[in-house]
């Protein structure tokens, strides 16, 4: 793999030990993936932030790297950690866990990474342009950046994302190349997909199909369009998040909707080697909706909710009081905006809590006493049983709000 003179200088240690370590990681990954060179990135999003996921070894790794002194040279943000930094005590997180989590965050800050603690950096001012190369790590964020924004990123691992932040480059392969973005199959949808939960169920089904494709599946989806207005973004987020969870899909093309499909749809469709049909969403719902017994918490905002989502939830609550804990996961910047606008206080009067800095998937649920979750997120419904042994009720946002108000899940 070709390195520039500047990159060779970084590798030799002229920009510090931390940057040299970063370039060593990137060069090794580039060789493994057959990259021709390294491409400059406009932003980085780092995963592996929850102490519950990385543990003591991961924490020591980050602290050692931070001690080397190098810092990010491009804008870099963090994925959610394992606890709400402000409300941890009232939500039931242990002081010991929070102390470890804060050490993770401080180590990443020491590397020059902003503690945004969100899986939706595009909600907090980091929105790549069409064609811009970035190095993002969280699966749903990667899928959104590639598909909806038309940016270019592979799914980075935690260390490789940090390395990209410190060096400002990442190996040019797969989704950074024109060839790597060509569809591997056409998926024709022959059913209605009106809600974001429906989009998540569809994404789950498409992801399973794409997972069998060689070199990573890139579906070209036809026959369905997102709703208009503020629900469009949430629908597209949910579609990609479901795909990324079940099939590690980093890019999808949606006919006549996503930017590359709009610009070159017919050419892309011709490149697809396989064709599949989704006739209904029943199998997706059967797999994801397996709740049983009393609900411990209703959890929405996976990926993190937008300000428009909060307004919609408030409207659905209609000033009624929830009978169940109702957690809405958001970025801290979105929560602060909601507090300024009065939306947070209104949601609070309805019994809903804005939970920031973390996510239902990476929180230590068992230590919080949470065994059964209701959610509108296909991503959460996919991961919670395997990661936490949790039972999950899955359905549209309206069904989740109804469950919070009634105190139980009503099958549709």
C-alpha cells in the first residue's frame, strides 16, 4: 500500500507516539484489505465507548494510548457510553460503573474526541456532504452516512476509528470506492411500509438477505418510499439500522430516494447480481416481537431520537401520564435543546424521561433490574435478547406510547 511522505513521517514517530501507533494500525488494515492508499477523512465517529462493552482491558488500552499525547486532527465524536452522565443516580446506575465509564470518556477526550456520546452525529452538527470520505464506526450511523447522506465510510472498529482521528486518513477500500458501492442484489418490496417500525422490520429482512452476498451486501431496494415530513428521517434511520443489525449492511440504495439511486439508479440496478422479493413484514415482526410478561421499561430512540421525534411523542402522549417507565434516548445536545424549548418539561409531566449519553443496547440492563423492554427499534429488538437476555415487545411508536400509558402491551 502506498504511503505519502507525510504519512511515512507520522509512521516514523515525527508526530508523536500516539500518531505513529495510529498510522501503524491504518497501514496494517490497508494491507489486509488490499487498499491502494489512504484517503483523507472529514470526520470520525468512535465506537467502543461503553465500559460495559470494553471492560478493563479496553479501558487500559485507551488510557495508555491517551498517555502518548497525540490528539485528533479532524472532528471526532463518541458513540453512546453505558450511562447517563447527569441522571445516572436517579435511573439506578451504580456509582462504581459510572466511575469506570467516566474514565473511558476522559481517555477518549484526552485523544481529542468530543464527548457527544451519540449514535446520531448528524443530529449534533456533524453532517458529511455527498461524496465526502469519513471514518465512522457505529453500524446505524455508517449505514445512514453512506445511504442517506451519500458520504463514504466503511464500518470502522473502535481502534481504527481512533487511528483515523489521529492521522486524518483511513484505508481506501470497499465503500470508499465506486466499485464497492455497487448493489449486490435488488430487493423488490411488495407491501406497505408506513411506520418507522415497519421500516425497521423491513431492514431486518433485507439485512438477512444481504448477509449471504459475497463481499458484503449492498441492496438496491425498489417498491417503497418513506413518508414525507419530519417522519422521513426517522423512517430512513430505522430502515438502515435494521439492516445493519441483521446483516452488517453499511450501504443501501433506495430507488428514487437515496442520492446515488436518484443520480444513477438504472446503472446501479443493472449491476445487481441477484433479485429477491419481500411480500410482507410478518416474519420480521415474528422474530423481533417476542415479549412476555410485565414490561420493565418502554424504550425508544435507538438510534437516538431527533427533536422532531420528541415533538411527535409528546403529541401522542396527549398530556396523559405514563404508567410505566418511559425512556427516550437522545444526544445530550438534543436534550439541552428540548430543555430550552420546554419540550423536556412537558414530556416529564407525562412521565417520560430523556436519557442521554447512552443507549438501551449498551446500558447494563441486568444491574438496573430490566428484564423486559418494549421498543419501536428493530435494532434494539435484535440485540437485546442476545446481549442482555431481555424479552422484547416490538411495534410502532404509537403502540409503545399506548403501552406506556396503559401499563401493558396490547397486540396489534
